[in-house]
C-alpha cells in the first residue's frame, strides 16, 4: 500500500508539471478565461497529490504500528486516491487536448 500510494503521488507530479508548463506558456496579458482550464486542472491534480501524500503518511504509520484501523483507512484513502488520479488524468487531458 505504501509503495503504490507513493507511486500514484509521483505520477500526479508528472500531470502537475505538464499543467504548470502549459499554463506558463501563456503570456502575462492573456485573459484569465483562456487559462482557466489549466488552473482548474492544476487544482484537481494538486488536491489528488495531497491526498496521495496523506495516504503515504497513513500507510507509513500502519507499517510502523500495524492495526486494522490504520490499514482500513489506508485502503480507503488509496481507493479515493485512485479515483482522484483518474479524474486528474481526464482533467489534464481535456485541458491539453481539447482547447
């Protein structure tokens, strides 16, 4: 669980980097409406990444002190993080591909 959660968090950093680099490719005088989809994708990705970090922390705590409650929380957070990763991928793809 610990390694998988860390892997998904790392994957989200790739999506975040793509979104940030695309956002920064616009000039400073670009209207906010033109960059809104990149900011929205960035917020989704950052939220999913932070959720992944929480899952890594809970999984690490479970490794240090095994208990069923910590394991259950880690599994639930992982499932939510998996869904958030899929949503972040779709949000990033929509922002990058369908302008």
